[in-house]
C-alpha cells in the first residue's frame, strides 16, 4: 500500500497528530499556536486527501500499520476519536517508540460495561458505520451531534454527508482490544482529554485514564473537538514539556 501523507509545520520535537472522523484541519487547526515550540506532524489517514483511499473502508488495524513507521523517531502522539484506536494498537506494539500519548475522546465503550449512556453511544456509532446514509435519520443526527457536527432537521450539509459516506463500512470500534497493559508497563506519559459535552465520553475517559495510569483533562467549549476548546492548547503544551526525556 502507498504510504499515508504527513504534513509537518513548526519546529522542535515532533508531535504526531492523528485525526478521527473529521479531517486534520478541522481537528487540529487550533493547535497551530504550538508551532513555535513543537514540530506538528498532521497524519492524513487513508481516505483523507492527499493520502490514498482505503481498500476496504476505514480500519484502525490499517491505521496502526500506517503509524508504525512514523514512530521510529519517538514522537509525542496526540490522537482523536477513531484515530485513537489505531494509535493505541501501534503504541502497544512498540511502547518504547512513543514519547508521550494524548488521547481525546476515543470510542472505547468496552471499558464501561453495562452503562446505558455508553451503550447508547456505541449503538449510534455502530449504526452509522454499518449503514451510513441509510441509518435511521433520528439516530444519524443524534450521533452526528455527539461527534461534533452541526446539523438541523433539514438535509445534511454536503461536508457532513461526505463524512458519513467515508465512515460507512469502517471496522467497528467494539472489536478493538489494545494491550494497554504494555503501554502502562513502559511508563509512557498519558493524558486523556474530553470536552464535558456527553456523559458517555466522560465515563469512557475516566476509565481509560485509570487503565493507563495517566493524567485527566476536561476542556469544555468545543464539543467533541476538544483540541479547539479554550485552554486545551496550553494544557497540551504543559504536558508535552513535562514528558520530554
């Protein structure tokens, strides 16, 4: 397979940015202020130009293979939503290659079993990934709002519809079981962040930070796109500086 494209800007130690369902610009634009201190390396996952299209839909296992060679220089890694799944698989395979790990609202429902809010979030996500634009309209809009899209009761905006079609057929997050014990054993510094906009995301992140023995951060104001929330860039900068070793 052709390699994915990584666009780099800024100077300093490398921070690898792995987006989720939304593209790099939407996900990471607010972090450009860190370019004076850090070399920001925006990964374009498969299906997000200029990277090649995936062969069989979005797949966190393929993401992990794409990320593996990008860890050779031992970067800091910041991952959002679906992008955190492949990131965790890659980091668990080579935990010594990750200088630090920041995880923003990953869809890891299995950490909180028997929780109705988490189960609802997983159901909605699975429905959209399985059925795409044929998802029940009410459930599709409910999921899109949780995922940060601004939608009303009319036709979906073109950009949102493109995202739904891109996600259709993706490998379901519920299948992943990353070896978090290997990351924790390697003492990788971890920051788990959320936006305080959905109780399911908060509970998943609360459980994940315990599993990884990491730090917890909550930054409201930007919904699912926590990297754009007021104060988050400064908090990330502080965490990255403390993780330099």
